[in-house]
C-alpha cells in the first residue's frame, strides 16, 4: 500500500481537521420489528444506515482519517466492523440489492482507511461484484476508483475514475488529478485539476494544488501504481 503518497498530498490541501465530532450510533437500531396482522415483520432501517455512513464518511472516506479524539476513532472502528458484518448477511444472497452492495463496499473501503485487517480485500471483492451487476454505475465506478487510488493501485484506478467522470461525476476530475500526481504525471494532473476547477469554480482548495504544480513546489515521489 502507498497511503503515504496520499497523506503528503492531503496535507497540502487540508485546511482543518474533521468539522464535527464523530457521533454515538446504535447499530441495533438498523434492525426493525413491526407488528402486522400476519405477525411480526422484520426490516432494515436504510435511512439510519445512511445517517451512520454519512458520519463515517465525514471522518474516514480518505486516508488518513480525521477524528477529534482516539475514542471517537475506536468507536468508528467498532461501528464499521458491526456494519460490515450486518451488510454481509444482506449481500450474501443469490441476487443482492445493488444499493446494499454499494454500501457494503463503501463501509469496507472506510475500514481500509481505518486500518482494519481484511477490509481492503472485502471492499475490492464487493466493488467488483457491484460493477459486474452495474458496470456503468457512476457512483460505483467513482467509489471503486477512489478506493484503488487510496490503496496505491493508481494505474488500476484511472479507468474507473475516468468512467465516472464521463458519466458526470465532477469530483472524479479531482481524484484523477490526485492519481496522476501520485504517479508523477504532473502535466496530466494539472489538466485534471483545471478541469475540476471549471466544474467546481467555488472550490478554493484546488487552487493550492494548481499553484503548487505550476510553481514546482509540489514534489511527490512517483508511485509505480
């Protein structure tokens, strides 16, 4: 893994740590029980799952994860492990719901950023299963490409990120720029960052990267990726 490359790049554009403390969640709330004329009906609270994922994403969607306290990080690790196990049950069926596949893959990609053993392999396998079912899915291609880039597989990441960009995922241009930069391909990185700037003119953080590349201040060891 070549996470260090992305740590160095992240430092250049990070303006502050996590914007909020990681919340206290109760994964047991995901399992719902309701009374019906036929008896008890068991369900899964997808809205609460997404609430948990949004909070986790604010802290662990990229490496290094950002938490206010070590206790917050440990609580997030426990939540990721619990969610991964619960989602395993939902996706280990003959025709899993692509929405659950995406969430399971994303949970494990964050587990990789949290250094949970085995999370990277699980994320990779689930992303591939999702894209086998929905090869043109913009969100799936973007998330898988970002995961591969963060795992040091830069060359493998680019086709997925480019596919997501072609499907209209504007943030993919930024991820492509970061990936080219990690590969030492500064001209391609600059082109991608400028493309991202055109798509997101109000995002000031990319200006730091563009200026750093043009001035020669950004020097990153080439990742053979």
